[in-house]
């Protein structure tokens, strides 16, 4: 059984603070954030409600020593709507960020995963931000 648990401490606070600041400057508001315990090579499902036509930004931060980072996002009908993959050494490295505008108001499942050959237990961090309505309609 997969259970969402937070990590001990927060090793990504500097990255989180800079992402929050940059996102706020772009007009985004933080909806949810969580540190999550992850196991190498296992997806950690996160289910979130989303409103049709709203601009969302999702951010996943993985362990810097991991070799591979992926995020898949599925709509309510289990259709994959987003796939992002980074490898160690990429410019963005351990951070995957993307914007998404859902076509329907429904729950979406986001599945981040990271692969690390030296560590089995890892820490990850997820954030969901959105643009408030007046900004989103521009």
C-alpha cells in the first residue's frame, strides 16, 4: 500500500523558496505543497482537484543524486495528459515544472518518480500553484 508521508526535515528549502518567489512574480498563488517520502523507481500518486480553464503550475523536486526524474499526469478518465522526463545533468536537473490548463473540472492524478542507484528511500517535494481567475482569463 502506498501512503503519502512527509520527509524528515526539508533538504530543498532554498529551491522551494526561489520557486515560490518566481511563481508569485508571475502571478501564481500556492494551492498545495508537500514533502513526500519516495522509494527509488516507485511512482508516488498525488490526486488533486482542478477547475476547467484555470492555469495551473505543477512543480516536482527530486533528490539531486537521482539519475532520472519523471512526472506523468492523468485526467479523471486515466488518459495521460502530461509527461516530463529529466535526467541527472540536465539543465533543470532534479526539478520538473510545467503549466497545465484542464479542459474539464475534475480530479487529476500526478505520478512523480525518481530513480536512484545508491539510495532506496528518497525525499521529493511537490507544489501546485494556480493563476487567480482575472489573470487566467487574459
